[in-house]
C-alpha cells in the first residue's frame, strides 16, 4: 500500500524539481529523501524516477502517480478534517506562511491571541513569498497562506479558497529633505529622475512597481534591490534613493524618512488562503478568524503628506 507521507515527498519533488530542494524544505538529508522515494517505488511496483544526464526526473508512471497523488492526499485530508470538525476542542498543529511584511506586522499578535485562547493549538510560521506560499499550500506543506496581491483577479486555483483580510495603501518613501516630501500625494512620473530602490522583480510588489514605472513612461534608475523592506528603508534614510512600499512594511514613521501616498490611490489586497479540503478544520478556522480580527484592528500610519 502506498504511504501518504512518501507520496507527499513525490509531489514535493514534482513541485521543486530536485531531491536537494525537497530535502531542504522537509528538513531531511538528500539521501533520506532518495531512500524514502525508493521505498515508494517498491510500494507502487513501478519506477517513479529516472536519471536524465545529471538530473533526476519523473518517469511516465511517476507523473501518473503525481496526478493521482493530489486527489489521494486531498481525500485523506478531507476525511481528517471531517473527523476533527466533529470535535469541540481546538488543538493540534497548524502550519502557516506569510510574506515578509505580513509575517512581521500581523502574525506575532495573531499567534499571541491564539496562544491565549487555544493553549493546545500550536501555530508555526514561515516567512515565504506569496507565490511560493501558494505552491506550498497546494501540495499540503502548509495549512494557511497569508498572501498579497496587486491585481483584481484571484491568485488561487480551484482547489484553494481565499478570504480578504484587509487592504493597505502603497506609500512613496523618501528622504525627509526630498522636494516632494511634504506633498499630499505623488504620481509615479514625478519620480522619473530619482534614483530608485526596488524589491526583487520576482515578488508581486517588485513586479508591480516596475510595471507602474513603465506605465508612467520611464525606466527607473535602480541603485539597489532588496528582499527585506527594512533594507530599503535604511537606504532611503541614508538619502540614497526613493522607493514604494505597502503600509504594513512601514509600521512606524521614522524621523529620517518621509512617506507620501501614491497617486492615484493604490491598495494591496491581503488574503488568507486555505485548501478546500482543510477549510472546516477547527484549527484552520481559528487561525483565519484570528487573522481577520487582527487585521480589522490594524491602524495605519499617518503619511506625512496627509
């Protein structure tokens, strides 16, 4: 009989592409992953992996098992969820992931509130970019993904469901002596001649800002790129450049930066996403409810231009 845990490793391999990456996300050795997949092959009675040059890839039978595997694990999870939903006690482990500013601004208070209300519930948090969180959620690696979006269309597929938590403004962040630091709002084209700090383009924010610059008719002169908003804020404070950040990423106005709302007013959607087969699980419902409560109480910073 096929073991669900080993099957999930095969799905991770399909998602990540290498045994090394599977080992990293599962906190196993590469040889340990290889051994588990070898056992899975014996359970399935067919070869699931084959070498192609220096790489390992799925065989046709392996790809077939992956296609069935998503449904198999979803059915198991649905059964577990129904069993847990019959209980009144909220307990167990819920694995969550959130993008950087969401993890910093929202998750600590949410987890503290959950600790107080449900002492038998253990919530773990990973910092993860939204596109990566959605992939991990789809294969069952996490239970709740807090993701951001700058588009109106949903980020989720038919196996995932999401609910809006909040929207936060996009702010132009400038050195305090910048000529536009006291403006009521700033349009992108007004910053065409400024040096820029940009988040990596693979993130939703990085892609949005570069697209907004292009629509304003210019290519930004980039002096630095950052993964973490604190790095961008440090460069702005040093007078090196300007940037655009969501309000959650600028949780307090420091004396050495200025913030002005971006015009036209632009807001980022922050969404809690779960699997359909897992949404009735009491622990998942408790985490999503606590997130909504926390977001409802979020008080934005006063932008200096307002």
